[in-house]
């Protein structure tokens, strides 16, 4: 059992899916945005305050990594589109030369 967590939360936290963790983090953030203290918001959502802060840090880290990967994929996709366009142009030119 993890220090500072209730026995139910400590056991459940390992079984939570990523979707449930993200949903819980968003719900706590929503409640705390309305002025509810994080400790109470987490309790309403059914997680410990410690889990919230841990999951929140993971969520931020994953969000940054996803953004980095998305940017890299978009750059690679743009490069591949340029290559395909250049090859299509070359094929068209070769066909025109062959026909001409």
C-alpha cells in the first residue's frame, strides 16, 4: 500500500485505465475551477488528492509528448507529400516527353 493513500484508493489506482485517470483529473480541475478545494473535489470524484496530483503530472507529461509526436508526424507528413508531388510531376514530365 502506498503511503498517504487510503486502502481503497491505493488498490484501485493500479486498476484505473488511462481514460478514467484523465477523466478524473479533468473533473477535479473542473470542480476546483469552480472554487472547490482540490482535496474535496478529488474526494467527490472518488480519488485521493495524492492520486490527483500524481495523475495530473502524468497527464501533463503525456500531453507534452503527444504534442511533440504530433508535430514530428505533421512535419514528416509534409515532407512525404512534397516527395509524392515531386514524383508525380516527374512522371507527368516523362509521360509528356514520351508522348511528344
